[in-house]
C-alpha cells in the first residue's frame, strides 16, 4: 500500500498556543481517513501544514512522498471550508481558472451561472467538481458537507467513495457522526494532539453511555445534572454521557425516582466527549 | 398544553414553499424538522414565529415564542451580556429578574468567562449557545431554533442539547431544525420535509412503521432498483419484502427509513 500522506510528530505553535502537538497520521491508497475534533483542536492547522500553506516548527510532512511543493499540489484535490471558489465568477470560469493554474485537463459539468447565484448544496457540488476534475491522487476535504441536506451529503459521499475505489485516498475533517461511518479509519484530535484512532467500530467498542427510562423524566434530569453529569434527551428517554451505571442508579434511587437505567453502546459523539475530557 | 398547526400551505411569489404540514406540539417535547436545502425548514420557522403569514391553514400557538434565526441571531457588536440584556429589556425583565436568569443561563451554557466578550469574537459553538440562550431567556412556552447546531463541534453540540433538555424539562416546547439525522433522532418527534411537503412525521417508531416491505444490507452491489450505499455497505429496500441475494435483514435507523421513503414517494431528483 502506498502512503499518500505521512505526517509525523508535527508541531506548530502560534505564539504561546500549541496548535499541533506532536500530531501524526497517515493516509494510504484506497482509504478514507476522517479527522475529527472540536473547533480549535488543530484539524485545519494540520491540513494547512500538509498542503504547505503554513510553516511548522518541527516534525515531518510528506505529501505523495514529497515535501509539499507546487508540483505535487497538481495531484491534490483540496476543498477548503470556505469552498475555494470565486463567488463572482461562474462555475465554468472557476474551472477554467483551475485549468490554467494547474496546467491540467479539467472536465466537469458546464454551468454558466455565477457561484453566488447557486444554492448552498450546488455550491458544494461545484467545489467538488473543481477539486476533483483533474483526477487527483489524494483528496483533502475540510468539512466538505457542512450545511448541506442529508441527501446531498449522501451524494457527495458517493463521489468521494467512487474516487477512492479508483485508487485515490482521502483525508476528510468532519464534526458529525453521520459522516464518520463513511470513513475507513478515524483520527480524533484534541488540543493539538491525536488522542485516538481506529475504525469506527474499534473506537466505540466497549464504550458505554447510560440510558434512563422513567415516567419522571424532568426530576431525573434535574437530579443527574445536579450531580454534574452530562445528560441529554434521547427520544422519550434520557442519556447520560461518560457516567457509570452504578452512579446513575444511586442518584436516581437517592431521589426516590423509579425507572430503569441501562448501560448501552456509546455513540461516536459520546466516545469523543469522554476522550476529549479525560 | 398542546399547540398545533394544521394543513399549512405557504406560497412565496407564486412558488409553493410549504404544503400539507401538520404539527402537534405538546408541552415539554422536542420536535426536529429535518430536510435539505430548500426543503422548507426556515419557512416553517418563520411561520411559527409569526414572521411570515401562511397562504392557508390554521395555527394555534402560545403567546410567548422564543426564536433563534439561522446563524445565531446575536448582534456581533454587542457583548454576550448586552445581547442577553437586550432580550431581557424587550421582555420588560426587572434588574433582579434579569440577573437571576442571566446567572442560570451562564451556568447552563458555560459562557460565563466570555460574558463581556463581543459576540463577533466568540467561536462558532459559543455564538450558537448565545443564540439559543437568547431564545430561551424569557422562558417562552414555545422556542423555535433554526439550525442551532450547524457548524458546531461535538462538545458544544452535546452542551447545546443539555441546554435544550434543561429547558424542555421545565416545560418549554421546542421546535428545532437540523440537517443531521442522528441529531433528529434525539428529538421525540420528527418531521422530515422534502421540497416543502412532509416525507414523514411522527416518533422514530411511528416513522419506521410507515415503510412497507423490508430493508436489507449486503456487501455486493445489488441489482435491485432501490439501492444506496452507506460506508461501503449496500442497502436495499424491497417494497414487497423479498430478500436480495447474500443480504441480511437490517434494523433500520432514521437515515435508512427516510432514504427508503424518499424512493417510495418516487420523487424526481432524490437519488441517482
């Protein structure tokens, strides 16, 4: 398997702030790696260092086996958070521009509407077309589906998976569980560090949350939050994040609240929160 | 109390924006409105908050309604405290009453350390929390939150849900919009909109029952017409319930059910 991206022990400081703290990750051919983290965890910093858009303090960054440079970037498809399209140009003019700067053949749907006349979902699709049209070997996508609806999101993911099954690789940042299941491997970042990595099932395996079923929901919520437990609604039930079953049972019985508490498999969000706060 | 919306229809400049929408909003519940771009989510929020008059239909809604418009709704050049103060003043809160409510909301949102920061200098997650806090400050009977968690990271998102749960358990009814199906599944009731019309409405269990036939998952690309992929695994919906080859029966989640329903309603342009 060819390594498309290799970041090892990357350190990037902004003054006192350590944005990347010995962060390491790899992306191989034929795989989608999801990079997850809260705002400010260092995801975008890592991507900007990887693309050579930002100098770093120490560590090693290889993109398609080379230090980031103008030539290697021709084989990279990048969709930044802000889409990277000129909103006062048409989609076609944006594609022409790419053709000029990359010196590559760019094929795609011709659309002579200005980017700012398109709906958010269509803008996202146009950004994908622009970033993928030169058949890059590695896709780097920073929150590629933010703000689009569920079906447009599924279509964009079909596009990513199709490129990857043709041998490309992808590094994708996301905030959402809905998207993590499309990734072959996930890397969790918190405060500049990689805190956990593995497949979705590896990350959530063995982790639990507590689900509470009771007719006295409102009182149960008050008692659990009073004990500083992170508690949220889940349909007609309550879910307590990163708590143990005995503690929840004890709190409920101390308040005389009848109900049923059970340890259930944690969601990725819940694992993420438990990991970031540990 | 139960509030309701019946046979709502909204036309904007001759274009149908919402059609046949019914809602029953019981006190102390969350209803999630889910859908893509142009599905009608924001239009529905605007009707519920009285900003847009429906073309037809009947509304029975409470007197006090809190609203968070999409994109936070706070004023960037006011501080956190000033934004909340503005809402308090609009609702004629006394100083003492406002201070008490401010204290509660600062505790619930963890925005205390940023109380004198301009809203424009807050992170995305903090700004959304401020927007939700502004909508909930007057303890409205109904709060309408338009995409409160869009662009918000998982830590802030769970804190927002704890804030929402806190308000629901003290009796507020909440309608919120989201583009995320795992999040919609947290709400007791879900309204899925597609091009202005309801695709499904009810609890998770009720919506599951709306789908005829059976759902299957398989690792090999099936030949059935109603197929799609999730994370490299194929899904098949067979309206008559028959099993495709090498497939196993699936316990569907909201995402699966809504995708299959969008096939069953047979609308153009949903899935390729």
